[in-house]
C-alpha cells in the first residue's frame, strides 16, 4: 500500500530477519530490502556490471557481492567497491511506521541518502566517494547523473560484447565509452579510439551503434572524441598489465 508521500509498504517488522534480504517489485523494478544490524536499507536488485541479481549474492556487513562476477557494493550507499562494476547502484529511502517497513517510491528519485534505524527514525547516511554518482578518477566515464538509469546500465552491458579487434578487449573494458546520453528519440554515445587513425574505427562505431540499438531501438549517434587514449582510462588497467 502506498502512502500519500510516496512510500510503499513492502514488509512487516519481523518479516526480514537481521542479515537477510527480501526482494520486492516496485513498478517493474526489483528492489532488494536489506535488514542490517543498524537498520534497513534498499537498493535496486540489479548489478550495474551485467544486471545480476544482487540479493542472491553474499552479504557481509554492509557489503553485497554479486553472484555472477564478484562486483561488490555498499548496500547502504550504493557505492561500488570493486570491479568489474564501475557504476554505483541506485538506493532508496527506507522507514518504519508502526509495524510496516516502507520504501520511498515515486516521491524521490533513486539514490536516496537516508537510512532507517530499527526504531523508525531516519538518519543521514555517511557519504562515500562513489555514492553520489559515477566513480571519480581517470578511468571514470561521464554519465551526467548521480546514478545511471536502468537503460544506461543495459546499454553498457550490451557494449561489453563490442570488442576492439586490435586489443581483444571490449570498449567498456578499455574505457572507450566516455558518455551515454539518452534523449527522447535519440541515444548519444561519446567514445574514444585507442589510436587516432584506427583502421577498424568504422566497424567499431557501427558495432557500438548496433549494440546500443539492440537495447534501445531508436536513433544512435556516436561521437568520436579527439582525445588521446591511454591505459589509465581503463576501469582496470591490470587487464593490460598496467597499474596506477
């Protein structure tokens, strides 16, 4: 049942034991509601690396590990804690009213910054370097928002299949995709090339378009940036034997 302020009752107190999680659907979005030692929190049940079900992963303290490839996230802040994920997972406000556990849905956007103590009082969550948006640093792509939309997450997942034929790594692994901007009727992709005159550039651009349109069937515009690429732009330079 939804409250006038947009909060939705998802469980009763006692229904989610400490250290466990319950997955609920809000609209068409699966949301994982965790009961930690210090209260409740809620995140999208969707790994930002490849869409894996986070609630099925191993929870230790405030850290959930995706069961597919081992990406780790802070379930209180949504911050990404380890590769292969590079983007935080959206979070939601949670509160307790009487014996009802409620999640903020519709009143605020995902990426909420409030936690809920077992007694029902909301308290600010501690800030995290990655909690407010995309990771910072040379390997961080620009998204222009606090957290990627589900469409962007899906597009990035599809782009992991687009391989640079010279290096045999995906455009995501190489950090070539610098921005994904989704607008009504058109998707804008800003990307780099590993070399200025890459002979495979036309095919690579076409593959990026096709992968993007396989997720979001609308026009796709790919802008090739003139910036020079280097391994430090990769989420994990260790894939090429580098460390920074």
